[in-house]
C-alpha cells in the first residue's frame, strides 16, 4: 500500500516492502495507487479535477505532480 507523507517537504510517497518503508517515485506511486484502488487513469483524473492527459504526464514523469494534487489524493485515500 502506498502512503503519502505530506508533513515533509517535498511530499513523498512510500511503500512498505518486507517490513521496511521504501520511497517510491511519484509516477510509480500514481500507477500503484490506481492499481490498488481499481481506478483507471481517467478515474484518477476525475477524482483530482484534472484532465486525463495531465495525469498521463505525471505518470510518465514529463510533468511534476503539484502539491495541491498530492494533498487531495492523500485526503481521498484516507476516506477509503
């Protein structure tokens, strides 16, 4: 399960692997979150209020994920 650490600057994504916390790149974290939640890229875009193309740019590492999107994603995941 991916965890989002928003208390750090910049925000980081971590994953528990063999009992240890491992940092995960934002593109990889977004892909894993979609898989864990059963979301398509379009679903994630809809939840965050951005275009599918924007999310694809984040997932391909062509664009940086803004802090506002990371915070919103953290809130969405806490509700689930």
